[in-house]
C-alpha cells in the first residue's frame, strides 16, 4: 500500500512538472504614466509607438489625466487607458489618486515607465507594485531613486540640446536620433466644422500655459489684418479657462472689421480639437499643446516661440515639412525657461523674444503655406 502511495505521488509530481513545463507564459504587463500636458503627451507618441514595436504582444496600460484620455484612441496601438482627475494641485489629493490606482492592478505589473519627471509619478510605480520601475532622473533625483529601480541619465541634463521626444525614447534604449513612424487613426467628421467648397480654414491659437509664451495682443491684431477682405474661414480655439483671454482679443478688434472669425474657445473637447486641426489648411499658434498636435497631424503649422528652447520642445514631425518656428533667441536672456518674463514690469510685458517677430515675415510664410 505504501508502495502504491509513493508511486501515485511520483506520477502526480511528474504530471505537475509537465503541466508547469507546458504552461503558457503570462502576457507581459506594462504600465506607462503619461506626461501631464498636451504638448508633452504628443511628444510621447514616439515613445508609445516604439514601446509597442518592441513589445507587440504585451498588455500596455496608460495612466493619464481625464481631459486627455480620448487622445490615446487615435493611436492604433491597442492601449488600455486609466484616467486620473487631477482637479487640484494639492499634493495630498495626488497621493489619494495614487492610492486609488492600486485597485486596477491586482497583479503587480512587470514594467512601469514614469514619463513625468515628478516625484508623484515615481511613487505611483512603487505603490502599484511594479517589478521594474523606469524613469529619467528628473526632479527630486534622490527621492525618485527611492521609488524607481532604474534611472536613465538624460541625454542632455539641461534639456537645451536634446529634444524631449528623444529623452522619452532613451528609456527604451531606442537608437539615438531615430524616430519610429507614427500612424494615427482617421478622425471622425463633425458636420458643423466642414468648410464650404474651396474655402480654406485657418485655425489660430493665441493661448499658452505660460505668459512668457503668449505673443502680445497687439501683434495678434496685426496678424489678423493680413486676412482682411479675404475668404478664409478663421477659427479661434482655446480651453474653458482660456475663453476669457480669447474674448479679450475679439473685443479689441475694430467694430467695422470685414472678416469672419468663429470663436470655439471653451467649446473644444480633445476629440473636437483633433478634428478641427486635421481639417485645417493652416494652424497659427503660440508654443503650446495644440501646436504640437497640429504638427503631428500633418497640418501646416506656424509657431511663435517665446520662452523655451526650440531644440528641446519644438513641435516635431519629420513627415510634416510645413512646420515653421518664429522666434528671436539672439537675445542675452535666451534661452529662457521661465513661465513669466523676468524683465516684465507693471507697465511693460517686455517679451522681446516675441515682440521682435516680424509680421511681414509671418505674412510671407502664411502665403507660402496656403499656396502650396
């Protein structure tokens, strides 16, 4: 009897070993904490495309802000999206959001990528239990090192000569100065956005998160004069919080101006913004998220660059030959990375980097793009 029990045990053990040997390997689980701003998210599209190329069968989950969740639907990469509200900048609120993410990951993810350089993005990977947690050194380097177990050295610590898209790709050991090809899904058609036959639509964005990147209203008024007595359809865009800024510009227009401007500020979801920009003949914008989105969609794009560095954060799309940057970075204060011009005063915005842009040069570039 004992011999039979030992024999059965041996057969059972052998069967278990065979089952383990033939057990199908589990799918690789990858989580990516996306950047927090539209422009940075667009620049991370190259990273996500490369990530999918390197891991064609992996389950990839994106953690992103609620307002940008629809943006990832345009990438044909089979991504799962988890949204976080971030309705406040309170650090305690962000910690609560991190705690809530744990419920989405009953099994620890295999790899976690923290694209934002913040401490909270590093904590997120640690809290959801990811086995390998990767990010750039970024802010609070020594604290981030407590939560990330693989810190990648930035290609350029000062972020003045290496584009941010390449910084993200460095997390994947992607060949330097090589960009994956991005393909976007076809956008839906909004009937009210369809322009008449032969009518060219020009989208204008006078907004930017930082005042040091917003061209003064006087120059925008001069630019709008270019379209006087023309048949162009002009659309002004902006988020709900930018609606007042856009209206202030419209109030400065002379009452007898004879060109039609449609104000879409405060009425533009991400899906609608993608559709507006994909149908436009030309986008004219301050350095901002919509400028990056326009460029990646292949729309001819003119960008006014104030504070910031074109080498690091200019709109990037090698397939779009019609991207032109206007800036004056020959100033002693350039490159400037401040959100407010340090030479501004109560009576003077300064902003020489934007004020020195010639509207005559802009007009020539507009005609060049529209006549192509």
